[in-house]
């Protein structure tokens, strides 16, 4: 079985193997890498077993050349993905937040870090723009990988207190920079740095195929546990949704997707009238989804010609998010974080339209990462789990949102 090759969404250049796409991040013509073919699920992919076992089976046809893939995946993903039925609108949640930084981004980042550690031959600097969860997941995932530095950029004042502590926690080989701007400024800076061709620079944002592919695995798990479900994906840059679409194309039994957005409704407008979303982003309670111009939209369009037939987008206000957190807590005692609650709100709308299919909402972050919002909604902040019991620390620097300032740190 030969491994899929990857081409740019903009059509430039010859197809490249996985390792080249992994180490480059963005294609040389500025496009995103997409696979030239999507392999089918291997026989027995949905056999009973741990999340890591299932993940290794789902990834095997994508990475046939990676020796010891099972061990790599077992080391990256030693945590469960519980699927919990809520006694609320017949909705289930797949809890993706049991990794070390309590965000679903641990799945992609930890797997990618091990793939990069194995593939790299020259020192690499991973440049990450983060609206909160990516940075700590990437920093945690890569810390200690020889030959790899990580430079994190996050919007100064645009992340929660807990997220700031996680981002600035001292880690070997990791530099955290607070950027005087929004998440979109951070993303623009990353794009400019990559376009400038700085040697040894790579990305770990959800544009990187090294994060995208592992994210298929929990969509497959959700489909194994609730076959035929509509999967509701709390969305920002649409990486998570894109991975779900790939898992479904492989053959995971997912009937449709709902992209659940906060006030940043660019994707919903795109589906409605075809206008490509542009920034700026708006700040909301679900700040990891505060994205004005979702970077994976270009890839999603390349992979799915008829997006509107497969994906529906819902937009949810902060007031609705808080009301859902409160309603779910009152009805069931379950505490959802604001990102998950955006998804739960979208799930309830499916029911209100009479959709009777199973529904799995991806729970993308642990509620303890958002204590203020949880306290507002339920009257009490959640207990702090050990993984979040971190001291406050300063970033390495606060920088102006310009490439010149950033380059000094690369
Ligand atoms: C990153 C993130 C999202 C959005 O995921 P995308 O892949 O960017 O669409 C949703 N929820 C949480 C908690 C996140 O950290």
C-alpha cells in the first residue's frame, strides 16, 4: 500500500510525500496541503479497544512508512475519549479534553510532535499563532523533542488567565510571545514569516497535515461509539471539521456535520452566499474559536466540492452559550465549557428542527479552563484539576504585531 501524496490547494508544484508536507507546513505557493487520495478505513478499524489502538488503525493507511507507528501513537495518546450520553435533548458528548493540557488540541499536537521528532534532520523552529489552546498543547507536545524549538504567539490580553498561565509555563525550548493585537494579527504574522522563507521554520497550526491527520481519530471513535451520528464540531479555524470530513471520506459512519460557531460567523455566511470570510475577529466567551478568516476553509473547499450538502453552520451568541451551560447543568449536573456549549446549542437546534439522528457534540475543552464563564452560568467555578494548578509567569516578551519584531525571535 503506498502512502498518499500531498498537493497545494493552489495547484503549484509537484505532489510531495507526507514528511515534506509535515516539515513545510504551508506549501511553497502559499496554499495548504491536501492529500491526492483518501485511503479507505482498514478492515477492523472499529474493533473494540482503547482510543490509541483505534487511532493507530485509522492512521496506518496514511502513514505506512512510519516504523513503529503503533508505539508512537500509544505514546502520544495515552488518554481516553469518553462518549457520555447527556439526559438533555438526547445528545452525547465526546470528551476530547483528557490530554495533558485539557484541550482536544493535545491529540493533534502530541502526535505531530512525535512525527516531527522522527522526520526532522535539521534543527526546526515551530512557529505557532494561538488563540489559547493551541499554544499550550503544542508547547507541551514538543517540549523535550530534540532539535525542535517552539515560538508561540498569542494575543496579549486575548486569552483567559488560565490559558495565559499554561502558555507561559516555562518549558525547555519554548518561547512565548504576547503580541499587541488580535489572534488574526498573530496568524497574519505567522503567514508572513512563512512567506519570507526563513530557514528551518515550520508550523504546528491546524494548517499542518501533521495535526490534521491525527484529528481524524476521535471522529472515527465518535462514529464507532454512535454510528450514523451527526457530529457537531465547535469551530474556529475549521481544522477539526476538516479532519472529520477526512474521517468520513475514509468510511467512518458519520451522517453529517454541524460547524458550531460563536459570533465569528464567517463560515456560516460563506455557506449562505459564497462570500469568503475576512477578518477581523470578534472576542467572545469561546475565545479559541474567535477567528475571522478560518485558515482551513481553503482546504475544506478543495476536499468537498458540495460543502453545503454535508455541513451546516450554526452561529451562537455568548448569551445563548451561557444559557445552554446553565440549562445543561440544571438538567443533568454536567458542566460544559463555553466552546462545548456552543456545540450543545447547535445540537439543540437540530432537535428543534425535528432531526432524530444520534448527535455527538465534540467537547473540545475542559470546563476548568474557563472558570469565569462557568461561574457566570452555573453559580460556581469548577474545581481546579492538577494539570491547571500553575503559577502565573510572564511571556518572554510583549511584541508589536510586525514581522520585523517577530524575526528577532526566530
Ligand atoms: C481550537 C479550538 C476550537 C476550534 O477548532 P478549529 O480546528 O480551529 O476549528 C474549538 N474549541 C476549542 C476549545 C479549541 O481550543
